[in-house]
């Protein structure tokens, strides 16, 4: 409709067409890349929830795990305080900061960190009551399960999450404690599950926590995202996900796809996007990076936030790639500290408020060149130093 309107008004079709979205919009972008590559010259997908129904049921499963720490109190945010999440984030930083060759309060080699950080040994277990300096054994067990990913008796519900300093970002807790009890309940009950639940008397908290056995049961309700029933002739996993994750249409129509993902995304796992891209690289090999590139954003939460350099211009990079070439080999990201138009209060005080870093196309990472300010992206280079997730 937009193209028709443009042609009617201007008397000619648009020269180039682009699509951009983050979160569910990132899912839309991935669906567009899969279904409608002929309609767009460039597509930008941020923190793409291309397995959104799976992520939503995993969020409900997660809420029930946190609930085991607060029962009968249904305020699941009492399971972990911000101080306790910061404790974990700081432990990850202490263990993994140096993995990229520079101690700078950033973990820019998150995949290597997954085998180095150990929750059991790197975070103190409380010998007594919780005081913010330790986690109880029960808290550790729940958090380890959350990071491993939800499951039911049939197997995994979604995928794992990556240990990252951004776990101490407020956005992380918001998705795990608030969105899981509000947004995901209605989505799973009425949109993703087939047939939908009866809305009469529906209660978010009862459904999310399966209070009295009257809510979401992972064994019974999670499989409904794959079901059809009566007039509901297409499952949510069919109509909401990209039908062709190889993105073969991009090659046919010479379209370009840029994807970025905050490593510390609490709802749409960055591990899910990394696994997709590794499959994409395996499928298309030498042709892959000339058509689609993935940029990880260390310590960023869902689309923004966290102790990160979360301000960057991917859209101009995409336009330049499409209209001029070659593909982007790095993108500069800036911290939104004091003085920024929209300040990110989680930028660490140890950073320059406008610290810049290079975002690198996976599987490369930013390495310090050994001279120059560590607050300036010009002192870094993208090098192929990442161990693949597989």
C-alpha cells in the first residue's frame, strides 16, 4: 500500500525500499526477509524474536521457577533483588573481562565467557540469610535453570541464555518479573495457544503461576503453540515464524539483511539468533556474509539498556551497504552517559560517559590495538577471535 501511494503521488516507484524493526518488529523483519525479500532491498532486524511463541512459553515457565523461591508470595521479584542480580553481573565481569585482552569493565568475548564463568564457584553461596553479598543454594539452582532454558517432559521449550554482565540491567528483571506476569500471559493464553483460553474470569497471575493448577501447565499448554483446532487452521509457530530460515530469497533478489542482538536479552535469547546465524553460515558458506551479517552488542539488554554502548546507527550502515557497498566491517557504538540526549543511567561510572566501541560482524570481536584511549573505538579492530557457539 505504501509503494502504491508513493507511486500515485510522485508518479514513480521508490528507488529503494527498507524494513526495520526491533523485538517483535525484529521478528517481522526476519519474516519479511524470509517471505518478502523481493519487496525490500535492505532489512534490519534488531533483537529478533523469530521464535516468539517459544520465548513466551519459556517466560511463563521461568516465572514459575522464580515462584518456587517466594511461595506462597506471588511477588516473584522478591526472588532476586537488584543487588543480587548485580552480584552475578559483577562476578561475570570479574571472571571474563580479560578474555578479550583488555580489562575495561566490558566483556566483549561473551561466547568464551560461557565456559569460563561458573555460578557455583564464582558467586558466594550464602552461609545464612540473604544479605546481597551471596546467593542461596536455591537461588543458584533456579538461576542456573533459567539460563539453561525452559523445558517440559518432552524436552526444551526454547533455548538457553548467555551469561552476560547485562544481567544486572533493569531491563533484564523487567522481562523476567513483570512482562512474564502480564504481557506473556495473554499472549500465550489467547494468541499463541490453540485453542485460546476462555477469557471469562481470566487472571494473569493465576495463569502465569498455575495457581491451584488452574493456569499454564508446561506439559499441557506449551505444545499448543504447534496445534490447530477447528477454525484455527494454522498454528502460531507456523504463522509467526519465518518459513525459510535459510533466507534463500535474499540471494534470489540480491537483498541485504543486517541483524543486531543485545547479548543480555532476557526474553529473546541472543543464543537463539547466534545459532540461526551459524546455520546460515553453514548453509551459504562463502556467500553468507555478503548477504547477511550479525552484530552482537555486549552487555545490552532487549533492544537497548544495560551497562553497554547501546547507541548506534545500523540503518545508515544498511543503506550504505545496499546502495554503495561493501558490507559493514564494523559499526561504532556509543555509551549514553551524562550529556547524551537520552541518558542511560546504567552506564558505569568507570567509563567515559561517551565511550565508543566497535561492534563487529559475527564471528569477529573488537580487540584493543595496544595503543590509544580505551574509551575510543579507533583504538580497536575487529578480529576473528570468537569461538563459535556450536
